[in-house]
């Protein structure tokens, strides 16, 4: 069965999940559904964690796509590597995953790894994912699913790493039960105030900014370096590909806006999503 918007990813397979189960616990895990702010958080986490190694004007982000700096656990299924990572990664190591919480390796859940989760309005996520898939057609001979049908499937939870409500709720509940271990973020909040989120993330990771760093404006510099406009316009992100050459770097930087769904979906579709969210998320806080 085709997935919404031709969403066939190179790592959304049961084998990938099983492969990820074999991995060792890592220090920092960035968890997300696709298209909820993963690239942005990868840039931020890499820069926050490595701020003593790289001055902002010499950041590897200026010449490397964020997906090459923070690796994706499930991507290693092809190479069948049990413990991924270039080996010379600084501590703490940062990895990302799109797996739902209940599929994460138990060693990771039980360990002292910190988990940062990013969520996004599902309507914007759906459009972002669809546009990405149309840009990166892994099977150009297969006709894209019409948007109405894709949306219907999405609302029924048929999409990679879905249903989205289970994905969100799993990490949300974990963040309530273990606020020191799981930080739940929202893309929209970060867009409104990136600077305070940089501070919050660093504190959560146990790497708070010193008074001196605050004074010299490092938080603002990190926020600017990782901003949509800055990253999108870097030469490396205008050209090149990641994930075994499947995905154009530029396609990870489309619009970076809140509410783009309004340009693609009808009010009736939005109403349907509201009903789904009311039904699935009500009472969760
Ligand atoms: P991924 O899960 O495949 O890595 P992810 O990075 O989560 O994708 O999502 C991409 C979205 O984040 C895009 O949204 P859009 O399609 O609505 O435009 C992309 O533009 C947006 N994005 C990427 N980098 C940033 C950033 N630095 N700040 C804000 N939004 C960003």
C-alpha cells in the first residue's frame, strides 16, 4: 500500500527498529516524528554540546548538513552496525531517532540518557512531509497519492512512525513522569522564542550557560547560527545530499513557517484534524 504523499523512507522499516534495538544507550537522544524540527534541533544540540570545541565562526555547521553531524539511529540498518558513530564523537554523544518511545531500546529507556522530543502541529507536519516526499521521490515511477487520500490515511494514523498521537503521547507522558530525563518541546514555541529554548535545552542537558557566556551573547549567537535563514542559505545546504544520497540537503529547509497548512488544506480538513486530536489527546494535558 502506498504511504501518504509517497512517504517511503530508507529507514522506516521493521528491520530498522530491530537494528536500533541492538544499539548501546547514548548520552543524548533527539526523538521526533519526521518534519517536526529534527534538523533544527540537530543543529542546536550539536552546537550547544560542542560549544567549547568550536567557536561559532568555525562551526562545522557552516560546512556540514546537520544530519551528518548528529546521526540517525535507524539509518544504520543497511550497514548493520551495532554501535554507530564515527568513534571520535565528543562526549556526550548525540543521536536522533524517529522511533516511538515504546520501540526505543530498553537499554536507552532504562539508562541515564537524556531524551529531547520535538513536536509540531500535525497539519504543518503533514504538509511538510508531503512536500518533502514530492521533492525526494524515491520511486519516480509511482504516482503520488492524491492529497485527500493521503490526509485521510494520516488522520487514521497510517504514516511512517505513526500514529502520530501515540508517538506524541508516549514522549509527553514520559516527560511528565521523568522531567529530568525527557524534555518535550514544540516547534511553534521554539519559533516564537528560540533564545530561551537554547538556554532551556542547555540547562536540561546539565550544560547550563555560564554568566560569562550569557554576557558575551553566546546564546543569541547559537540561536542565529541555527536559524532557518542562516542554515538554508549556506552553500552546503543549497547543494548536496544526505542519507545515502536519497535526500537533497535543500529539501530540509523549505519554508520553516507556522501555519503553511492553510495554503494546502481546506477548513473542513482542519476541522477533521481537530476532531482527531480532541479524541486522541484530550485529557493528556
Ligand atoms: P526530518 O525529520 O526529515 O529531519 P525536520 O527537520 O524535522 O525533517 O523537518 C523539516 C521542517 O523543519 C521543514 O519545515 P517546512 O517543510 O514546513 O518548511 C523545514 O523548513 C523546517 N526547518 C528546518 N530547519 C529549520 C530551522 N533551523 N528553523 C526552523 N525550521 C526549520
